[in-house]
C-alpha cells in the first residue's frame, strides 16, 4: 500500500488559492491528499485532473478520493 504524508498542505492550499468552479491539474497526485483539499475549495463545479507515474499512487488516490 502506498502512503504519503502531506507535510506542506496548508501552505500549498494557500499558494494555489483555488476558488469554486475552477479546474486544476495535479501533476503528482500521490495519495490524493492535496487533491482532496483542493477539490473541497473548488466545489461546486470544480474539476481536478490527477496525474502520476506511480501506479500504486494512482490506486491510492482513487481510493482516497472515492472515484
């Protein structure tokens, strides 16, 4: 099982400063922790494209994001 601890979550969320309805790309989705926080801020209507080369990370992010 893949496990990732988002150590700079608050700082990244502040820098990205996403708004409801925005669409974003997460180029290293890992376990989905950052994606989940971003999606909370972009709802309703926001979308996020998650990309990762690590197959285990993609499986974990799908589980964490309930896709």
